[in-house]
């Protein structure tokens, strides 16, 4: 039986559970769900969190622009982040690997072929690739989208069946419900243009994304006929619960 290929994008807000530290409990929650689903699904993860991981250990003296300091923090934090993933996933019987990509990799045919071939070998051998942007050479993710776009581009390149964005809301809310302070989830999107008009642009506290970047990511996935789910990753069991329709989330056809 062919497994469903899922690209899971996890942002900094989800990984820290909106604190200043990487949450081992949240990574355990993700690992346990993947272990539960491994007979029917294969996962590729795009994970932010390198800068958040570094901030737990160091405070850098600023000798340059803020963006340069963030790149340095990403360089310090990335090995810590991957080590946490490796330790926790191993306890759940799962193998992991690290892949660092830049947006420029998606512009060259040779790079794209290499990414696909490498990740397909990893997945075929039951390794879960954990992808982050190579922040020491690229600044796009730090400045713009908290890896939302990187997740969408990777999902498209790998021909994923489903693109799940884990965030800190129950999907996308209607503009009116936000204005009334009673957030109501848009559960099914079939008219993408109508959705764009509903989105209130707000940045998340730890991440650099916000709903606007998630809509842009969903638009990239849509062009490749990939369904996008925007799910509340702060909840335990968020992937399994979304699959069982036990929680409100946004499904973009």
C-alpha cells in the first residue's frame, strides 16, 4: 500500500509552545503521532526553531546588524535543535536526518533533482528528513515567512499528498469574528480568492510568519494540487485529531 506523503511545517511558536524555550514535550507529541501513523503515512518535516534553541544557551554581543546576529544564533541553535529531535524521535522508535536548504536551491534544476533523490532515499529507508533553511547563508526565512514558503516549495517538489502547517490558532478565522473578539474558524476553503480577503495580517510572537505568509504558502501548494491544512499545533495530538475531524482547523482544497 502506498503511504500518504505528508509535509509537516512546524513554526517556532508551536515548537516553543509560545514560551522562550524549545518544548521537548511538543517534540514528543509530534514524534508519538508520527509513530502512530507510520504504517499509513510518511513524513517530511520543515522545522523552524534554531534561533529559539540558541537563545536558551547564549546571549550574543551585537557587533553587526540584527539580521547578522540572528544568522549567528541560527548557526549555534541548529545542532541543538536537531539533537533534541534525534533524541526524542529515537525514543519513539523513529530515525531522523537533517537537510538544510535555501530558496536558491529551488531555482536550479540540478539542485532540485538532488533534493528529491536524497529525500526519497531517506524516506524509503524510514528516515524522517528534518529540513530548515540554511540561515547562515540565507536571510529570507528570518525576515519573511517563518519557513511557511519553504514548506510549500518542498511539498511541491516532493509531490506531497498533504501539506500541514502547525500554527498557534485553530486555522484561519473570519475577519468579522476576529473584529468581534470571538474567533470562528473557516473550516473549508474552495474559493481561494475569497479566503485572501478574509485574512487579517498579523505576525506571530516568536515566528516571523503570521497568517499572510500561510496563505501565500497555501497558494504555492495549491498550484501543485496539494491540499493544505492549517492546524493548531499547540494542542496535543493535533495531526491525528485533525485527521479524525475532532478539532476545528482550516482545510484548503
